[in-house]
């Protein structure tokens, strides 16, 4: 299965996630997964839904991993998938105001996390897109970033002047030849050796954001990806064309980007007067 995923060019994270899904399936039944039947799979997804009460995203991940194993590695058609696939939820994402974003980012204590999160917000990046930015990805002459996007889809995004200045100042503090945001050195590890390692991790950025969110007093259920939602909404509020935002976010479909039109302050304000008139003269 791992070899099949490598041949398809799946990322290391996707490989790990899919293998985990199949391993959990095998552990549940206590036998090799290639000996299971479609009825076993049906019972397993009932178990995930009714006993473990997993959310739709978790069930979908398990479904994708098992589907790959069943169809690509075992070469068997899987008819039960249409039954077990959860219905799509239509939830609007949480969006922070500009003031809330600034308040949270100012409270991120460690500079490498603060600058990385500020870059994620100001360039509309996904978490790992920001964490894994490299020095050659900064094209200062054209004022843009080369982003290695999800699913191997690269793109260029506009680089704000303030973000470039912040990146330059931060790079002077570590001078890593490769990473814009190298992982902070551990105690007792020489700085030169530490910067030969990898970039900041997903979990460290999430923890830094979560700590700052708690300190800020902002009560919204925000996380690092909320910065990307906020970027898109704030650009729409300032009149940026939705297709330009689509390109910056790397969305394959305009319909995905148009979701943010429901979140702008202008849309809410335009509806306020008609709503207030609903009970006029009652």
C-alpha cells in the first residue's frame, strides 16, 4: 500500500494518515485487512458513527484511506462507499476581525512563531505552506512568494511590503541558508547545528496560536487556519476581485472562494436595514 501511494506521488503526511486508517481497521477486527468483507466494512463504519461518535472529517479520512487500500492495493471494487459516506456539512468558517488578528499575533511570545503566523495571515497560506517556506521562495523584486501548495499545486501569492520587511528582519536573527522559519534550537544545542535541521512544526505553531488566543480574550473558536479564512474575507471587504483571491488561495473552484462573500461585514451591513424593517408597524 505504501509503495502504491509513493507511485501516486502522495505526500508523506497523506501516506501516514491512510496507513493509520487501515491499521485501525485491522486492529478493530483483529485480523489482516485483506481478509475483510464489505459487510465487515459496513459494520466498522457503523461503529465509528454510532459508538465512537466521530465527526464527519474523521470518518471521511478513514474512508479515503480504506478506499485506497481496497481499490488500489487489493484491486477490488468497493460498492459500500456510497452508503457509508457521511453527508456534506455546510458550515461557515470562523473569521476574525483585523483587530482580533493583530491582538492575537502580538501575544505570540516566540519570534519565529509570531513572524510565521503573521506571514500565514498576510499571504493567505495554509499552515504547512507557511511553516515550510524556504529562503529561495521569496521573490522580493516581484514582491511575491512561491508557495508549494497542497497536492503538489504550486502558486505565487502577493507579498506585502510589511511582510517582506518583517521576513528580512527575522532572517537576520538566524541566517538559515534554507528555511525562513527554522525550528527554535533546543537547550544545549549550538545555534549553527540547530539551523541545519528542519522548519517549525505544525504542532508548535498550533500551540503558539492557541496560547495567544487564550491570552487575547477573543472567544471565537479560532485556530491557525482561521487566519487564512480571515485573509480572504478582509480582502473581499476591501474590494479585491474574488478571482484574484481564488488564485492567491490556490482554490481549484471559484465556488469554494465565493463562500467568503457570505462572511464580509459589507454583506451583513447591507442586510441590516431590510431586516430591521421586517416588523415595521407591527
